[in-house]
């Protein structure tokens, strides 16, 4: 079985995918990690690579073809990705949503501490330093709008359309343990 974990930034996608993969003894993939590797390949920072993606669809296509190929050739893995529902349609597709204020607070703390509330280290936005939670909120809204518009244009796919998913969870007041348990329950 393949499980895609999608959702808004700061909703717990990466940590949920990590712990879910451990519980199921599955491999875990992260499109964020792949993004960083592709940026390194082109000798760019992740921020500069994202700017290149916005200008030239070949970068999106390269990344997304890797994900599509994973879904066609492998099984028994969890992947955190915004576009998993589009490129791995036969997966069990999960969308994590959360209140903007809570997401911004989580990312601000993670950015300053180098790990999230569950103690898991992340390199998510290491190149971007925020001065306040409001800075994070502005960044998140801009990032999600830019990506959503780009993917609507490229793929006619709205990653925020919850009808694309088998399970939608509001993680605002949930612990990672509760999120994982809910996913496991729904998979049955």
C-alpha cells in the first residue's frame, strides 16, 4: 500500500509521514528532501530552485516524474508531498489541514529551535529566518498561493481541493500520535 500525506505547510505532514512509515515498517519519502537534492544538482539554494520552478515548468516536471515513477514501481511506502493525489492516484490519500495561526506558530518555533514539537529535526525552511509569527503567516499564504496557481496552470490540479483525498484531518488541535492513529484507523 502507498500512502500520500498532503496538506498545508505546518500541518504535520513530514512528522506524520515519518512516524506512520515507522509504525508500518514502510519506506518514507519526502518531496521536500527530493526538492533539496534537485536544488543541489543545479547548484542552487532551495529558495532559488523554487524561483526557477515558478519560471520554468521543466523543474516541476522533473520532480513530479520522479514521484510518478515511485508510485508505478514501488509499494509499501509513505510519501509527504503536496501533489501525491495527482501523481499517485491509487494511493491512500491523506490531506492535513490546520489553522493558519497554529501552523505559523509551529513553523516559527521549528525554525528557531531546529526541530518540531515532536522533537523531529527538519531542514524545511533552514535558509529562511523569520522575525515573527506574522512573517511566517505572510510567507505561508504567499507560498501556497504561488504553488496552487502554478499547479492549476500546469496540471489543472488543486491540491487544496479536499475532494481529491480519501481522508481529511484538521490537525490544529491534534497531536502527531492522534493524527497517525486516525490514519491507521481509516486505512482499515
